[in-house]
C-alpha cells in the first residue's frame, strides 16, 4: 500500500532565532550523517512512500542537501520537497543546484507579508527580504512553491492581506 510523504528531519540547527520556535530546546548539534540520511531515503522508498520531504531545523544549513535530493530522485521519488525559512535561497546559484539535483517542491515559512512583521518574529533583520528573494528564485525555476503562514497574536489580523500578497506573487499552495 502506498504511503504519502516521508519526512526526513536532517538537523535541529537554524539560522534564525524565531520567538515562537518549537524546536529551540532540541540539540542544535544533532543531525543525520550523510550515510544515515541516504539509508532513510532508500528505506522510505522501499517502504512504499511516494513523496519525500526534507526539513529541520533548517535543512539548507547542510551543504550535502543537493546530494540528498539527487539520491531521492535516483531511488524513484517523483516529488522531493524542502521545508525552509528560505533565507539561504536568496542565492540563485544554490536554487539552481537544488533544482538540477531533483528538488521539485519548496515550502517556505513566512510570518507575514512585510519585513516589519516577519523580521520581528524571526529575530533576524533582513530575513524577509532574503526569504522573499528565495521564493522568487524558486518560482522562476518553475518549482512548485508553497507558503506556510504561521499565525500568532501579532500577525493574525493581517492574514487576508498576507494571503493576497503571496497569491499575487504566484504562490498557489
């Protein structure tokens, strides 16, 4: 029987300091070594999973992510997703490497549709601008792009405008 999506949490560390982080108490040094991650990819496919997702912490802090995406495609995953804050994807060359390696879906976490709201919650000035550049880079590469909007007391009133902002950019998920 086919199973939906196998989520591979590659690490616990992150390049942001979000005030709401649910993983802040996790060991930031914990991570799957490359060999173990490759075994999980192979085992997930053999177990009947049809899609594979990479997340963390921030999976983009791993330099071997393109290798992992390529391995996922090689064993037969048609959909390979990355869950990310998107900051590192402001680098268009990294986006191109990930797409060429086999990444098919990129899900970004945003906390609003303005730098003031987003940056205040991530604890990193400039994170909105970088994440938005990453989103635009992935859209240009024709990857499936989605946005997770984390709602808090400080941003929920702006939800209708935030949805419109991302839908107007071409995000459909």
